[in-house]
C-alpha cells in the first residue's frame, strides 16, 4: 500500500500565516486605525485580483505602475 504524502506539510501551513493576516498584524503593531486597516486590506485584495491572483513574489514595480 502506497503512503500518501501531501505536497504541503501541515507544519508549513500552521507556521506561515496568509498574506492579509500578515498585513493586519503589521498594521496593528504600528497602531494604525481600524479604518486604515480596512482600506489597506481592500486595496491589497484589489491589487491581487487585478493581476489574476498571481503570487506577490513574482510581481514588482512594473505591476504596481500598471495597477495605478
């Protein structure tokens, strides 16, 4: 019987929070207002969707200029 081995290990998923969770943590650590947090999350989501859900590690200044 073949043992199932997932591509992503459970420990990796637990240790690395999602991008928007990381963004919220950073904003809260700097004591920004709730409304500012909501705006930053909104625009970040829109940016990601605008570029077809591409990985942010693949994008740079060119993608930001296109978005703006």
